[in-house]
């Protein structure tokens, strides 16, 4: 094809991406975090539904990481992690799902990202935060925070491989064992072509234990791209402290969004409405969503019941009623019995 036939295509695509970015970050963004084994498609469906019902939909969520090791993954793998790709990469309530990749080979990551884009991924996120030993021992996830040059290679290769209208982002921690490489990491991101950066404000060594060091995020605000703060946000008050200390208006909510599915709505209503009453999801309302979860798709009922119990265990942190239910069903294996326990509790 000569240049007169499609003269403006790449620049038009770039313009489309720039417009998209402007739209995405015109207001403070609120994202649902990728959490392997927690925010799977079923949980994403439930949580994005609740947020929409409360009038504050998530701006987008990110898939659990898809590990890239040796080849371009077949379509069915992408569809398994992100079945939303079958419906314009959105949950039923219209929340976009970005595809997250994890790996260490720039070229292979690029090829997989290009394929994900072909399958309909609206954006590609690259994982530099995973602390898992198996992943790190294959030079993937947070271990690459000690190799900023490799981070740069991966992000820039992905950027070049996907069409110009598809944003590419990175998700990092503050460092691997400590924060001594933060300047190098920032330098790598600055030149890589990433469209935004999400920062989980802990090192890999700090794991998931409180506190999160929100103020350290500030060091990344000199980048010319939006910065999204993440880590240890369980309440609206913590969300506001995080934004203030990090110096950014953009947040990603993780485990706090599982324990209090209404957290997103309370974060944004608390500024205008300190009482926050209309944005709360009562236990009673949450019961319907728990039943939907138990009626959702899973490999087997055993898996589903296990996953539900994991959620209920987390809900005990957010709702005192969850503890009573937990005591009642913790040894129960039968899904139907659990559903009827939930149904009965709606009539109490
Ligand atoms: C069980 C679990 C699985 C996670 N899986 C991923 C993942 O697949 N990709 C990723 O980028 N981060 C993953 N994370 C990290 C979260 O996205 C988030 O950065 C972290 O939980 C900190 O936020 P929080 O303190 O609000 O939970 C995971 C976290 C947890 C607890």
C-alpha cells in the first residue's frame, strides 16, 4: 500500500488514542484492581454491577494477569481470562476490561499484546508487580523492577506492536526489595511510551502488609502521564488521604472493594455528602448479589462454593452480618443449602 492510499492512518489512530486518554482522565478515575483468583470475570461482573447501581461505575477494570512464557497464546486462553472480549470487552453493565500481560521477553510480550488487541482488548496493561515466586523466578512480575532496562524494552515493544489507538499502561510497585531503584524505574517508564502508570505503594518485600507508602507515589508525578495510586484503601477516608499524600486524583481499589463493594461510591460521595447514606450498600441488598455469585458460572460447584467462602470471609471485615452467616455455613459444602441460608437471612 502506498502512502497516498492511507496517508493518515497511524496519525489518525494516534489522535484517537490521545482523545481517548483525554476522555479517560478528564475526571478522577476509579479502577477495580486486577486480583488473580479474586476479581475473576464473575466477581468483576458482580462488583461492576453494584458500582453502576450505586451511580458510580468503575471507569475500567484490568484482567487477572495472563502469563506469557513461550509463544503467542491461543485465542481461547484470552477468552478464558477475559470472556468480556466476546462483548466488546465490557462487563454487562458496560465497564471496560483491559487485558493484563506478565512476562519478560519483550518480543513475545509484544506479539501477545498485538493478538490481544486483535481480539478486542481496549488497552494493554503490563504487570511489574506480581510477587509470586514462580513468576519472579522466571523473570516476570515485580522482579523486573530491578531491571528497569528490561521494563523499558517490554513497554516500548508492546507500544510499537499494538495499533496506535490502543493505550498501553504499566502497573508497578515501589521496588523489588527496597525503593532504591525508584528513579531508574521512573526513567524507564518516562521513555517507554506508556500512557499511564498504576503504582501499588509498596515494594515486593512489603507484600500486602499495611501500611502502604502513598507519599512515595509523589516521586512519579513528574512523569508526563497520569499516575494512579493503589494500595491499602479500605475506607473513603483512606482513599482521600491516599490521593492527598500521593498527589494524584486517580485511584485503583483492591481488596477494599471486595470487603465493601460500595467503597467506590462512598469515595466520591463523601466529598459532597459526608453522611454518605444514599451510597451505601446494605447487607440486605448485598445478599442478592451473593446469590447471583453462587448462581454464576464456574468449573464446578465445589470451586464456586470455595470462591464464595473466600468472598464471605473478606466480607466479614466490611459487614458484621457476614460473620453470623460465616459461622452458620463455614462447613457447608452444598451450594443449594448456602443459597437457602442467604435467602432466609433476607427474611429476618
Ligand atoms: C489475591 C491477589 C491477587 C492479585 N493479582 C494481581 C494481578 O493479577 N495483577 C496485578 O497487577 N496485581 C494483582 N494483585 C495486586 C492488586 O492489584 C493490588 O495492587 C494490591 O492488592 C494492592 O491493593 P489493595 O491493598 O487495595 O488490595 C493481586 C492482589 C491480590 C491480593
